[in-house]
C-alpha cells in the first residue's frame, strides 16, 4: 500500500451508520477553544445497539464472573497479545503472510486466536486482530513494516483530510472479523471459554492516524488538538462512531466481552484528557453498554487519570504495573473490577523472581472479587512459552477455592 502523501485528501467512499440516539457526553467546564469546537462539530449518529442473549454456560465462567465484580472459583487470567510471535505455531503462519492478510482471512484469524487456548490454561480468548484494522477502510494506507511496526503513508495532517475520512459500516467494510468469530466460537463454547472482542479508543487510533505510526511525543497529534480543535473533535467523533459499530458487530457475532485499548492515553495531562479525549471515549462506551456484555477500558501509565476513567463506569478497568492495584481500586467505583497488572518483561525472568512478582500482584488483590490477572501490556516476542504456562497454572492453583 503506497499511496503518496499528495493523495492524502482524496475522498473515500463510505457508508455512515444511522438511526441511533446520541448518548450524553461529558465536557470540561469553561469556554475554551475546545469547548467551542465541540459545539461546532455535530456528532454523527450511531447504530442502535440491542442487548444480546447471554450464553448460560459462559456466564458462569470465572472470567465473566470476575468482570461483573462477582466472586469466582479462582482468579481468572488471560494475557494481552497472548497469540503472538513468542509462539512457534504463530510464527509458522506468519512466515509467508502479512499481518493484514491474517486479520482479513477468517480461517487464519480464528486459528491464531485459538492457539493460546490450546497451549495454556487461560480463562478467556481475545480475537486476533489489531486496533488499526478500521483505518484502511476509512481511507488511510496502512502497512505493517517488519522491524518498524505500523506505518501510514497518508497521515491526517489537515482539516480537509479529516473531513474526507470515511465512516464505513463494519458489517460491509470488515465482514472478515465477524466471520472469524463465527468460525472459532464452536471450539471456545465447547471449552467454556469466553471471547473478548476489542477496538482502539479514539485518542490512540487518532494518534496513529495523525503521526503516521508510533510516536514518543505525539507532536502532530497535539498540534491538531491545540491549533485545530474543530478538526480534532470531528476526527474523534468519526472514530468513536466507527469503533462503536465495529464492537457491535463483534458482540453480535459472539464476543462475550469487549476491551477498549487506549494504549497511549497516559501521554496526556489530566486537563487534556478531560477536554480533548474524554467526551468521544464516553460516547463510544455508552454506545456499547446496551449490548449487555462486560466492557473493559485499558490504558498504560494512566494512574493520574483514574478518577476520570472511573466516570466511564465500565465494568472493568485495566491498569499497568506502574499503578498498584490497591491504589487503583481506591479511585474506582464500588464493584468496579480491575485487570492487571504484571510487568510483561517479568515473563522472561527466572521462575523464582517471576513467581515472587505474581505473588505480589495476588497479595495486592488479596482475594477481592473482581480481579482479573493480566500483564500491563502485550506479551513480548522473546517470552518463554513455559513461563506463560507456569504463570497460568500457578495463579489458578494458588487462588482456587479461596
């Protein structure tokens, strides 16, 4: 995919989801340029969401019980990026196939999703996908460059580019995702394992779309936030609409829970998060809640944002290793579950140290209902599979019938 930079403003054909009432949003107080921009950027309607019928066998699973803040037979666990390059069976599939090819081929996405379920005693599966999957169907040229990560050749650097960004319906533009879920669900149901669907939060997706890839300082992203707030809020509105529709399709296909990855929200000050990010993220979350499945919000380095994150009232909040579990729980709502929070680098440590750190996390949770054990970011490619296996077995053994 090599569209040149001069084609950045080329319009893309798109279908806009329709016929949904607007959820109420939160705005920071005062008449800043951002507040004025919110009034200038009308929200696009979202598809109406309908509560899905739960699967009784899955509802009794440790993962879903913990996600609802209920006592489970043991502390459930899964690992972010649990299907990945540390597994030889994954590397075999990826040897001659691109990331996007695997995502867009339902049979491959289903098989990769199931690989860690067959290898480890985890309590949930997470769909093999990427948070950037919607960007190409919206009009951006995305590629995953070996050794460099995601790259967008026509990043959003102008108001016109934002205005021309498409808002496609997921059912027509990304049908492979729902098909992958339908293919893998029978095996998961036989095992009693819930599936987690996911999307990227509007800010994190916007940062990739504007920067053209990963970033340390988010220079172009913050320039648009501060200098072109009307364009910024139109972009956030479009992303929230697309992501809500995409999550809805995943839930209707069989996802029993969903996670919203706001991986880079911790790079923002609390004021900027409240003003430029919170409203669109709240709109996305409110659009998904009526489906009736647990919603997880996760970000890295978000300790200073937890009071605002609590106001989303998601079922679960994921935290990384920088924030102790008891510190996080003190800032969340009563009954709100927590997911976390082992440093993923520890999965490559000697077992003695790894076990000590797992114990530390479990001690912080102290058997409290509503704890889902996880790492604070994705599993790294150098992680030994045996450590993943041993952690899963140990967490279950230590917390069984507590």
